[in-house]
């Protein structure tokens, strides 16, 4: 599934929920379903700067050239949000991640229903995921040049 197809599915699923209490419950369920991150990644180096709660994010470049993200958070809503971001971006190439327009965030109304500090955290999560993609892109292109 492409990044946009996954985003469209999330937008469709969220649009079926009438109010924000149901949407928060959906986001919490996504967080609860997030596979646990390996404990070795729960280190200060994997913490995302700018988040009010603690969010650990790890990324690995697969032999196929796609990025796999794993994450965890000590806040249930944030864990659901990072789960959505992983669902959208994981399994894609660094270039696809860098080129992604994450339109599902405003379309589901997430930004306007988060506190300013949570919105900043959301931006920090997206930025960190794109930074990993950029680093992997640079590594891949330098490997090809050698």
C-alpha cells in the first residue's frame, strides 16, 4: 500500500467516528496495538526532543531499502499518534518518506484537537522520522558511490 493509500484509509476510518471522544478511543486502541519497541532502544539517544511526554523512536533500513520504524511512549494518546505515523511511513523507501505530504493529520482534525504542546510533539515526531529517512538516503547514496 502506498503512503497516500494508507493515509486515505485512516481518514476514512476516522470519518466514520462521530465525535472526538470516539476518535480518541480509536487512537488509544491503535497505541495499545503498537508492537513493543525493544527495550534496548529506550535510551536517551532514541528519545524525541520536543515532546511533552517521552517518546522513543527507532528506525532501521531493511536490506530491501525500506525503513522500518518502532516506537513507544509513556502517554497513551501519543502512543496512538506515533502508531498512526508508523502505519503510514514504515515500509517505504527513504525518498518516499521524505516526499510524503502527511495530509491525514489535518484532514482528521488531529492538529486542532491537540494541546499546543502535543501539536509540537507531533511535529517533532514527524521531523525525527524524516531525519531518519534523510540519513538512510545519504547512507544509501554513499554506498552506491563506493
